[in-house]
């Protein structure tokens, strides 16, 4: 049975997956310009506030790319002692720097107190982000990353080591080794060719 993936986990995995294999032996980056970030945000209308109205600028692009670097560093840290994604070998930040970036990004959107008082209950004060803050996108992504990394789903995080894959994924069943079946097929074909090369 497949374990469900929380919205926070899916969002942060999607952010990490904006670095991907391009099918031709290179790592592609979906966030090379503001238009790429705008398209990515628009593809997440149910998890990002105001996604349909968002138009990224160079400041937002830099902030989200910096956050992504921190997230992928912390993903690599989380999957230890296993190897990180092959895309991250030369890009990893020191863990304290990744934590600093993540925490600073999460703090960028100011919040305001909100009072809730259900009939028959006691008043409860919560917090709500100030709408449309300049850095709200980065803060929402950072908070999703914090929720994921501090939660139980982190234990299922793995790096896919199939040929030409650089993704992180959540392990859904005990025997799962790759992020998707096509990666498993490529890995089996590569092992088969390697065995024949050694014996042939």
C-alpha cells in the first residue's frame, strides 16, 4: 500500500526536482530565469498562495534558487549514510550555511496575530502571514521544507541513483530503490550491460 505524501513534502520535492536530468547527459535547471520560476509557481496553484497571479522577478528567482540549494544540501544530509543525488556532489553547501539560508527564508514573511473563538471554546491566538508579502513565496517554500525535514516523512527520503537521474524521492514500499519505474528499468539495463562487459 502506498503511503500518502503530505502537501509540504510534495512541494519541497517538486522544488528540489527543478534540477533534473535533461535526457542528454546533463543536469537541466528549470529555474534559470524569472519566466521559469513563474511557470513553476503557476504549476502549483493548490499549494502556493496566489500562484495564478505570481510573476517572478530576478530577486525572487535568486531567493528561490538559494533556498533550493539549501534544501538539496539538507536532503543530502538527510539520506546519509547513503550517497546524495549525483547532481549535488559539487554543489553542496556546508550544513550550517544551508540551515541559516532555510531559516532566514522562512522568516521573510511577517505574520499577524489572528484570534479564533469557537462557540463554547476558549479564545485561541494563531498567526497568519501578511498577504502578498514581497518574499512570501520563498517563506512558504522554506516553511514547507522545515515541516518536511522535521517530520516523519524525512525517514523515507532517498536519492535516486539510476543512470541519468538526479531526483530525491520518498520511498513508498520496502523494496523501492528508484524514484519511478523507468529509472528502475534503466538501472537494470545498465547492470546487465556491465555484467556482460566484464564477462565478455
